[in-house]
C-alpha cells in the first residue's frame, strides 16, 4: 500500500536522525585517535627559545637556515625568522632633552647578513635582534582564528593547520610581533613552527643549529635539567612587548629598551 | 482541559519545524566538523601530526661526528668548536643519510668567512672581525687559517 503523508514524514524523520548519528560516528572512526610519535610525549615538553643579544653578530645564518629547512619563499617579506639591526644615536650633550630615535633596519630580513659597512659614527649604540614567533602561551593569533586553524599544541608550540586555514588573514593582523604571513603558494597562514618536525625527533631548530655564536638556543621549560633555568635565573631577561601580556616564550638576554 | 490551552496544534507544528532545523544543523555539523576536532583544544588534533611531516634538511652536529670524528677532534679547543658544521657546509641531512647521494661543497675562499668576520660597527667588540683589505690584502682566509682550527696557539 502506498505510504500516506504521515508515514512518509515519520520515515524521513527517522532517516535524518539516523544518518546524522551514523555520519558523526563514522567521522570519529575515520579520524582515529591522535597518536603521539613513538617515544615523543606531548605532555613532557614546553618549548621556548632563549636569545642572547650580546652574542648575536648579525651574520644571518639563522635566516638562511630557516628558509632552507622550511622551504620558505625566498622573496623578501616572507620570513619565519629575521634579524633587525638597531642603531641608537648618543644623547647630544648640547640638547640632552631630545630623545634619540633608534634607526631600525632589516635588509632582506638579514638573509644576506648586513653587508654595508655601517657608516654610523662614534657613540652610536648598535646591536642585532633576531626575532621569530614567540609561541605565546596566551596567543592573540590563536584567539582570533575563526575556525581553529591555528592553535597552541600541548607542548607549547603555536602551529597552523594548513588543511583548515582559509587565508582570512585575521591572525596575521592580530599578531603583535608581525611574525605571521600568508604563504603565496598555498594562500594559507604560515609562520615559525619552532621546527616542530625537528624538535619532536630530538634535533634542535634549524636557526639554533646554524647560529655560530650560540646566540639562539632552543629550550624546554618542562625539563628540569635544561640550561634555560640557569639562563633565566642568572640574567636580566625580557620578552618583546611585555605590556601586551601575550605569554611570549622567547626570552631575550640583554634586550635594550629601544627595541619594539 | 482549561479553555486557554485548548488550541495547541499550531505549537506542535512550530516545535516540529524547530526539531527538523536542529536535526539538520546537527547533521551538517557532523558532516563538516572533523572527527578529531576538540580533543586537545579548539583545533583538529591531526594537525599536530601534520606539522611533524617534513624531512629535516639539516642533520645536526651530532650526525656529523659519527663519521667525521677526526674533524671534531681538530676543532676541539678552537674558537670554532661550537660553530655547527652545517653553518658553513650547508644543509647536509641528505649526505648524513647517504653520503654518496650528496657531496658537500667546500666553501669558497673568503665568501663564507666574511659573513661573520667582516668588520662592522654593529658587531660586538669582543668578536674577531677584520677588514679583508687591511688584514690580508684580499687573500683567501684559508691561505693562513685552518677553518677547523682557526687560531694559531
């Protein structure tokens, strides 16, 4: 007998409910349980970086190593890490109330080092500041992502889910350190991943590996034997933009007040 | 029943519409939200593994020591002891995996040395830096210095 309207509605209601339940269950099955790499526990690490300004010589090895390791586009303006040079003029004794304005430059992000002979004269204070993603514990970029395509992993690294990212650029705008960019090839957000594929295999990051003076050091704050604890205790430590309370985990020794 | 609640059929129709809408939403959500979303936080847990999927290009200095322990011994105690091998020789993970597959190039005369050691007012004063013309008349650095043990003690 042909189904009447009431029966038809009842059948399609049941079909809808069962299909949605089944597809939810199927998705769950397909996704599987996220497995840690064998031997690497997500809850055993809390990654950060320690940077010693007084040792940085502005050679640009870190910038070149990062671009090589992570296949970053070679054009300028795409940097996962870069080096800035600050040149602070001396206070003029004739006009001591005039506050000296630092000059900041970063030619091609420091990729070729700083090739000019630095024409600044005596009395100028000059230094280099390597910068990268600070892997903030209270990250503004994670907060603003509308779909959860960027996140802080349980071991403290802020990562991008390339499969989910829409390229809306909200995170690029939100980052106070300017460390995010849109990869021109995939049109998704990209940034320093703290060489996640290396640190989870017991290697150090490419930038720390390449640094000849030991100015950059990968640190694991959860490891009681890590040298970071002595580093934080024995030195004057700053993070970039502390007033923004981002929980930045890149710790600078010897960071001058002129650095923004 | 009380007279006020006698006409309730219209409410049932509204409730049915809401019910269908909610079910449709839940069905769509089940389809579009990945299964491992929300396991650790507001993100797809599989993305952590995705970020590990990249072959390293730098091997790290410990990998070099496995075969080149003679060079490691030469560098011990020198000013370059803590400089990584790949800082000068480039990314060599492929070479560490299969030495025949990739032969590292020897860095050219002065080009690689001057990246660090070219005199610049921005560099810290304790760091050894020279003007190539004054120091060596433009000669290659390794004419006098052994890059693996640059000092002359």
